[in-house]
C-alpha cells in the first residue's frame, strides 16, 4: 500500500498482485478534511511507483455501476480487460 500524509489528514491505497504484471488496487480512502481530488492524486502516484513492476493496474471493481465506471474512465485507461461471468 501507499500512505500519503498532510497536515490536514491522510489518505491511503491498498492492493495486491492479481496476476503476472497486474496489480489490483482494492481500496483507497482519505480523511474527509482533505479535498476529494486527493484520491485521484494518490492513485496517480501509486501507479507511478508500480509502473515498472506492473504494466497493468486495475483500480477497484466498478461492479457495473455506471457512475463508478465513468469515474474510472477519467484515469484514461490504455487497455480494458475482458470481464467474464461464471455461471453454475
């Protein structure tokens, strides 16, 4: 994970290696006293730190929620992985 601290509060992001060359960020949170844009800044810097180890970074599951999917598109993804659904 990564922790970003400021006099006004802190923000963090966590994740795990989800496959060869793929890192999945599972959680990012920030102190409510910090501006909303801090999350984007945090994810950006985390991606810079990881870029040599993980050419693909997945930022949380959007669960098909349109607002979250739209927000993720603002990060200008260079590639989208196929989504599969397993049926019994």
